[in-house]
C-alpha cells in the first residue's frame, strides 16, 4: 500500500513537482540558517545556547538559526505571534469576527494585516534578542558574543533579520499554496529534523552502559508519543446526516441519502502546541533581560520568573499543560463554526435525525464537539508533559525531544492527509 502510494506520487507530475519544491525550500532555509550576521562569535553563541535549556528549546524551533545568529534567526516566530494576536482580536472585536465569517475577501484582508504586523514584531524581537545576548554575554563574563555594535550596525542587523523572517513567511505561504502541507508548520518541522543527525551522533559518541535504561525509556516515550498523537489526530465522531427527498418539475423524487458529518477529536492539529511553546517561553525570555539589573527588585523578580519557568519544574509543566489544553479549545473555536455548518445543512435539505434544523443543530454540534474535544485536549496536554515527568525520574533531558516529536508527528500526519487528498482528487478526475 505504501509502495503503491509512493509510486503514485512519483508518477503524478503536479504532486511530484510540489514535493520537490518543498524540498528545495527546505534547502534554502537550511542554507540561510547557517549564514551568520557579520561580527558574531558563532562558537561562543553555540556554547551559550547549549548551556541554557529555555534558549535551547527556542533554538530548536528556529532550526539552529538562533545559535548561529543567522539572517533567519527568528524563524517564523513573529508571524506566529501576529497570527495569535489577530485570532484573539477576532474573538473580541465584532468587526473582525464579521470579516472572518463574511467572505473569503474578509479573511484575505485579515491575512494581509497579519503579514504587515509581522514586520514590527520582527523588528522588536530582533532588537530584544540583540540586547539580551549583549547583556547576557557581559554578565557571564565570557566576552562579547556579538562584538561591539554601533547604533548603525544594530539597525542594519535588525533590518536584515526582519527581512529574513519576512522571506521565510513568504516561503511558508508558497508551500501552503501547493496544498501539500501547512507552510509554517513544515518550516518548523524542517528546523527540528535538521538537528536530528547531530543529536544521534552525540548520543552514540558519548554512549556507555549506564545510559542504556535512559535510552530505552526515551524510545518508549517516543513510541507512546507517536502512537498517542496519531490516535488522537485520527480519531473522529461521525454524526449521522439525512438529506430529505425532493422532486423538481414532476420528475422522480431524489434525495433521501444517508451520510455522516465527521467531527475530529483534535481539529486544531499542531497549532496548539506551537502557540503554547510561543507563550510559555516568553516570560523567562523577558526575565533574562533583568538578571543583571541594578534595581534589586527587578533582579529578584527576574530570578523568580526564571526559576518558576525551569523546563524541568512543576510550574513549567503545569503551565505548558494548561496552555496546550486551552489553545486546543481556542483554535477549535476559531476554525469550527457549528452555526455555519447548521446553515449549510439546512440549505442543502440535510438534518441530523432527532435534532431540529437551525439553532438546535448548531447547539448539538457544539456540545458534541466540546465533549470529544475534552478527551483530545487532555490527552494532548498529558503527552506534552510526559517527557518532563520522565526527566525528573531519569535525569536525562527529554523535554526538547518530546516537544519536537509532538510537532513532527502532527505535521507529518497533516502533510500526508493533504497529499492523499490531492491523489484522490486526481484519481477522481481520471475516473
């Protein structure tokens, strides 16, 4: 079956070209991730990031671009932040909510605003990163990692790094247009996977018999995570739908078809995980700015925040769980519109047996979605913190690996589904 699908992909020119294009974009991304901004101590930065777990996780999501201080060191982070802001505003501001519902044109305008908001966010984040690394290097006593930068050099670096983020955003949208996966998610996926060979090489080069149990536990958690994410992502509740019979112009009655409406356990996919990571890393990252502050209160407060958000701590795990859980519900509320589904069913002469068309159908779909989503959100949150639990028992850092697996597996499932949809569509056209 897999070989047949693979052969079908290779023999379908459009899909083959789309996948080759995505691979080409991956190559461009990886090349840019190793092009550092001039005047940077790359070796010192890599050592600094390897000693900081919070920054290490952030570096993984940028594909190593941050530790190299590359032209794409921010990755697609500012674009994700901008998307979160506008989706939150869409639930608060009535005019934006109407734009999301009214037409494709309204959604395109919001997407355009999201792109424009990415630019100032990238400028702010690039300046914050520069200031943080300069301050952290000075406090560590390890020399100037970024060297001595004039105001002009700082501005030029901000512009170059922000342009890198906009370029990645453009590449991500080009990938999404090919209908073989979500572009932003695939770029994050490429950044995570790119570090896999180095990680495996490090494990094998430092392996001894005392690490055998830890490696076995890591393999188990990896398999559990993969199986769990696949199970939850593929799980669905089929709502029966019946279409009434109708006749036109004295013709024979047609209709009366029995079908079903699939409601997935986790309709949000990988987005809640990406949102949760973006939020949970923000407080300790800001707190790093004030660790060497001359104001005792700020210095003490920053130490408390960094301690609370220790990736191995209980508070970090609790916040991570709650954010994954909450964002699963939030993003599902954004993309799942029971009112619109009910209206479409009623317009097409369809109804759910035993449920009145209209408002009752909408309420029923919303209630069923919330019930099955509870299981999905709980399961996804538990899988997210499971590596942290094992970390406290084994002493081996599994946090990055677990988070990476969640993203990688979800992105692979989403991409495979879109490719299968393209294959089915082309089979139908040939038929």
